[in-house]
């Protein structure tokens, strides 16, 4: 064990001395590997950052939730074209559908009817346009992820009786009430007044541009006096969250049967409703991230290839410059593996230094982006290992042929070489 340690130590020190001796050549060679590792690891880091943002945004829509709607989010399985003409004559989900789903479903933990539209909100002389108004039934707060920063959520009585109360987003509260406390104040929409009973915690916009900061939530039983809930313009939907222990597939199977029963659909007839689920979005984004990942390998691969050729070229020059030294080493009893490892360690060290340089650049960019955007962009430990691993492989592959050539030299010919 001690002999092996000394062997690697001597080989490494010899290689390190050679790198220091030709410093300018070393720096120029490093640049190719640095750019290659920077390109690949930057793509990996961006993918990790975007993927986390997407998954956090999707998680806010509710875990293990099925959306019963008129329109499906994606084309049918096995088809690439979205056949919109098949769905035009479908009914939108109704309050009766919601009540029946709630009554008949055994898997559902919570069921909520939701409608959405955009309106202007006023308070005294202040106005906020394009407010996303959401009329919701009971159960919504257990399905959709959000927190109340001030005040409270609807009571069951307020929700079921359809009282004119509202919960507003942080941006709306800031714009309409400035520094005043909004709780208990009356805001006006469409000539009707609502008492503000809660303000949602500020979340900012997710990667899709959605934000509850610009939303106002009201009881659906009051919303039905303002809007036609059978109109597609208010995008009515039913949200169903499954009980623990049941998969989304279990929910889909049960809800398909429940909805077909409610709508009295004949056995061979197609569904006249869509059961959308978050996994449909995730699958599409998984495919997108796989493509970006592949593109990163493709783009960075060329830079790595150029860097690898640069290292191989420098190693051939290094072998030629040290031919007599190699001859002397072999004449003094140096084994082939010593000479081979000596040059392999040199090429690997060269590649690793370039890789570390690339990782430091990525780290600097990640820190800068995190500071500017406020997002948690970071160079992960896995990506560091990837960068070091790729650098090591490139170093070994690039230096092997020059090292093999050096190890096979005849000591007499090497010593007498010009």
C-alpha cells in the first residue's frame, strides 16, 4: 500500500512540475476544457433551477388533484394533434355536477367548484384593474396551496350562505389601501360591495406568470348572483383532491364512472368531460427538460471535444520534449506503468484544472442570478461531481495515447533522440 502511495505521489509531483514549467501552454490548454465544462454544467444548473421553479409552481396547484373541465389540457394519448372540434359541444361543469361528485365519490377528500373571471375592483378613489376574481365553494382552501397573512378564511356559514365577503391578494391590498388596514373595509365590484375579511400572503409570480397576489376570492354562492356559472367565459371547473393512500389513477377511474353516471352517458359513447391532472403538465415539462439536457450535452460536447484535442496535442508535445528524460527514467529501471501513469496524471490534472475553472464560472453566475432574481439558483453537489467526472474522463482519454507511446519507448533510442 505504501509503495502504491509513493508511486502515485511521485507521478503526480512529476506531472505537476511539468505543468508549472510550461505555464502559458497549460493556461491555453485549460481554456478549451473550461469552456466545455462551463457550457455543460451551466445547462445542467439552469435545468435544475427551472425544474424546481416549475415543480414548485405545479405543486401550488394541488397535489393529487384532478380538474374536471370541459377542455382537456393535452391531446388524447397516442395523438399529436389537439382535436378541439370534438370538445366544442361539451357542457361545462355545473354546480349540480359538483354536488353529485361530492356525494358519490368515495375517494375524494375534498371537492370544490371554482369559477374565474377578470374584473375591476374599487375602494373609494382607488381602483385595481384586471383582478382575477375566483368564486369558490367549500373545500377550496384544502385543495389550493396558499396562506392567509392577515384576517381569516371564509367560515362554512359565509361560504354556504353566499355572503358578500372577500379575500384579496397582497398586490390588491397595497394598491387599494396603501398603508391602511384592509380588514373590514368594503370594496366595490360591478356595483356590489364586499367586506374584506382576509389578505393572502404575498407569493410573487410563478414560472407560468400566475400569482395569487392579484386575485380576489369570493364564495361561489354569491358569485352565482353576478355571473352565469354555465357560461364558458367564467371557466367553471371542479377540483377533486384524493384521500391519502389513493393514487391519481384510482381517482381518474372513479371520477370517470361518477361523471358518466351524472351525465347519463351511454356505455359506448365518448366522455363529454375532461379529467385533467398535474402529471399531464409534468410529463410535458419532463420531455422539455430532457431535450434541453440533450442540447446541453450537444453544445458543451463540442467544446469538450476541442478541449480534449488540445490536451492530446499538448501531451504529444510534452512527450516529445521529454523523450530523453523518459529514456533516462527507463534506463534507471522505471516501469512502463510508471511512465504511463506519469503522463496520464499530467493530462488528467490539466483537464481537472480546466474543469474546476468552468465550475467556478458557473458558481459565480449562479450566485449572481440568485442575488438579482431572488430565486434559489445554486450549483448542486451532483453537478459539481458531473463536472469533475467529465473532466477526469476527458483527461484520461486525451492523454492515454501520448502516455502509451511514451511508456513503449526504447530507453537507448530515447536517450539518443535529438
